C-alpha cells in the first residue's frame, strides 16, 4: 500500500486556474495532474546530467588562406616542422 500525506501548497491564482481547467478538459483531477507533474520534475532533476563539452572555440577567422582545402598531412607537417 502506498502511504499518502496531506499537505498544503500555495500556488499563484492564475496557475491554479489553468491547472484546474486543464484537469477538467482532460477528465482528470487536479490532484492527479499535480502528482503527475511533480513526479515528472523529480525524475528529470534526479536524472544524471548530460555531458556538455565546454566551448573552446577562439575568435579567429578560420584557416589561413594557404591551408584552405589543404589535406591534413600538409597541415600536420607544417605544425611539426622544425625551425
């Protein structure tokens, strides 16, 4: 059996009215709508955060004209060229 707890939640009137109307339109109760929404938010926030690669771009203007369309080998050889 699932234990239930009674609680009071203060909502802005506009949100309460919208939720009540949505529940009515969907043939459900406000309680069910709130429970479903809260479960969804709890699940989403408990989920492991997605990996986000930091933006390491620079403010350059791309490749120099000599390297536009060049093969990787040419770029690599130029990078590691001995002075």
